C-alpha cells in the first residue's frame, strides 16, 4: 500500500516516513500542497497524511478540493492548533481524523491503520488464495495454517496479487504500488522480488503460485 505525506517540517517528515516504511507502506513525501496535489493526480494512494500549515497554503483547502472532486481517500490532518474549533473545522471540511503536534508516532500509525480498516478501505480484511491467507492489518501470512516469514516488500507484493487474484497485474503497477518516489527501482527489481516470493511459497507448499505473463506482468492463481 502507498501513502502520501505532505509535511514541511523536515525532521517530522523524515521520522514519519521512516516509521511508515518500517510498518510496510510505500511512502511519498512532499513539503508543499502543489507538489502533493500533483502527485495525487498522477498516482494512486491509499491514504493521505497532511499538515495544516504549509508554505503554499492551508492544508484544509486541499481537503476541500479533494472532497468536492469526489475523492474518498482517507485523510489524516496534522496541526499545531489544538483548539476545539480548529479540529471541528478540519473534520467538517472532509478530514477523517485530526492529530495535534507533537504526537506519538505509534498512535499516528494506529490511527492510519484504523482509517484503512473502515468499510471500503484497504485494511481490515483477510485475503485468501488457495491455502494462503494474509491478514492485511497485521501483515501476517499463513500457508495451510502455518506462518510463513516474508519480508515487508514480499508481503506487499503478495497483497497486491491477492487483491487481483487470477488477474494479471502489470509490472509497472506493481512498481508504483510497492516503491515510493525516490526509492531505487532497477529494471529487474520486480523480477527479483517475484522470484523470492515464488520460492518461499513453493517451499511452504502453497497451492497458489505466482505466474508470469512475459512482457506484461504477474498473477496469482490456485492450482487446486
């Protein structure tokens, strides 16, 4: 899953992006509304973490534009303003949650996961493919009821394939969903990742396997 962070405080943005990546998310970080809004038009994100005061305007103006355009992306607003009327204003304009700085990163992560567990959002479901199950919130994988240890990015790849079970996911889409802007992606990064995941699933005797459509992408299918 891919998150967008728009935050102009460098240390906060760095700490936040590091924590989100450690939790299994691909993350893009911008320090201005204009750049973040352009990214929202160019990429698909599962949630937005947005500072209220930014160099080029009020983050709530972006929230209003997104909601007016029918965008339902979950939005968590960060602010130094702790007055009740400020929080109410943010929620009334379309934000899903509101956190006052300073905050504990663990709480922010919990709130993001809660937003993604809402009906129609990305988390809170158990994905199943043959005898493979993936707890999307806990990022835990089992094959035949036995836990399988996968890396953060391997779990991300498996989740993308399980959400499109039986359908080909283009290589470019996987790159977009698994890597944030600025992260190094070589021409064979996805191929190497698929190879590692396929090998681990085969070692675990999973009934569902990753298949390659040469020149197009990959899909997951149950062989039973």
